C-alpha cells in the first residue's frame, strides 16, 4: 500500500492500511512508555536518623526536629513518626544555597536604587 495516487475504489483498503499502521505505532509507544515507567526508581524514604546521616553537616536529631517544627525542611508525619523523601531533601539542599557577598551587595544596591526611584517618582499627598 505504498502508492501515492489512490483511486476511489481503493479507499477502503487504504483506510485499513492506515488503521493498521496507527495500531502498530500505538503499540510501540505503549511499549516505550511502559519501559520508561519501569525504569523510574521507587521513592526513597529516610527516618530522622537516616536523614541526619545523609545530610552533609550531619546535624543533631534535635536540630532536624527544630527545622520540621519551623517548616524549614520538607517532611511527612505518619502518626508519631517523621519521614523524609530523598528527592525532596535533595531539592531542598539545592535551594538552600547561601548567597555570596557579591550577590548580597548587588541585591542591596538594587534595593537602594529602587527606593530612590520610588521616592523620586512617588506621588505627593496633600
């Protein structure tokens, strides 16, 4: 069914050929999608002690409890147990980067400049 010019009489056969090809493609996509799902790692959970061992600075357990009570770290509470999802902890560590002195100075400079602009262009009351 590789012809480019299809006659009216051949339309049912052409449509059937297209349906077969679409079915083949759909099956291939399903197989590929199924393989991708199988390759995903199951979520890895930490207890509070495992988290303390995992974190680079190895904080005390009480420190981690303080972080959870202040909602500074992502956590889950199951009854009395606190658990941590490794993927969320990794993201949290990446987002917890402290700013360098240059970054802080640049932010301060931008803040001062924005305040000056607001004061200059601000509206007067009265």
